[in-house]
């Protein structure tokens, strides 16, 4: 069964979630996981695409933006409102809703920013997972 981790960020800066997304993705990549990042918008997808190359000096996170029918050879894929047809074991969800395809992943990382709207949306997602019996863990950062 899918394990769901909620990462609660205390940092309310606009880019805090994206910076943490890069760090978490880097950690998963170094552990040999294939990661799919589900963005909240096309704009966020483009920003993360750039940030994954530049977020830290010396970092190299091989990734690509996912498109249906594309090879999807990179270990890190980014997409918006689209289910990947490639094997991935970690889903990083930045959207306010739960993607319908979340349960095909071994792990889901829900990143929660510091503003009230994001926290309320995260509470709703937490209840959804809990009501369905998923294993939940919360990390306050």
C-alpha cells in the first residue's frame, strides 16, 4: 500500500516549497528512486524545470518535462495534470488536489507551504488518505 508523507514547511516564502521539492527530489534520486513531480500549474512546472538545474551549486538532477508518448527516460519527471505511463516509485505532489493516479506509487510526498490556504487544502488531503487507511507520516520542517 502507498505510504504518504506530509512535509509541513514553516517557511512562508513564495519559493520555499519549490526549494524543498528540489532537496527532497535530490535525496530520493540519490537513493535510486524514480520520481514524478506533479505540479500545480504549467507555470510552476516551468519554474521547477529551471530550478532543478540551478537550485544548488554542483547539483545535477537529470530530469525532463513529461509528455504522453515521450520516452520518459530520465529518473525525474515533471508533469502537470497528467498521469505518467512510465514506472516511478515516488510522487511529489505540489497540487492542491490528489491526483487520481497516486496509488500506483510506493510513496507520496505532500508538500505543505506556510500559508493558510495551502494548509487547509493539505488538511483535506490528509483526511482523504486517512479515511482510506493509508499509512501517514508528518514531518514538521
